[in-house]
């Protein structure tokens, strides 16, 4: 069966109604597991990279706002958030499965 790369990744990530779990089995050494790991690894690394850039940008905006003549007004324009939280930032998936051995 011929698939595009996108279709193959989505196939590995599909929910299996019979097993009531995702198709990939993180206990077996198979291609679906490797694809799933690569997918989550990319998500977690991208989340950390973008979040760090965004947090640095907010800190720079806060410093400029605090240096203004009207810092309270400038800080209200920026908003009350100093960071964006995402579960992927902690890289739990990579921490859990990243050191597993593979023979693929």
C-alpha cells in the first residue's frame, strides 16, 4: 500500500478502537513506535525552542515598558502573561522513551 509521508505518520498515530489505544505500541520495537517517537520529539523540541524565544521577547518588552514614563499603561498593553505554557515544554515523552534501545 503506497502512502505519502504525511499519511504514514498519521497512520502510526491513529487511535485503534479495538485496543482502545493508539496504534503505536511503545513497548515493541517497530516502525510505528519510531515514527511516533520522532513526531513527539519534534513537537517537544519545537515547543521548547519557540517558548524560549517568546519568553525572551516578553522579557524585553517588559524591560522597555518598565523604562517608559507610564510603565503601568505600557505593561497593561503587553498583558499579564510573562510566558506561554505547554505540556510539551517539559519533554516528558523524550524523557520517558528517549533512552530505549532500538534495532531498526
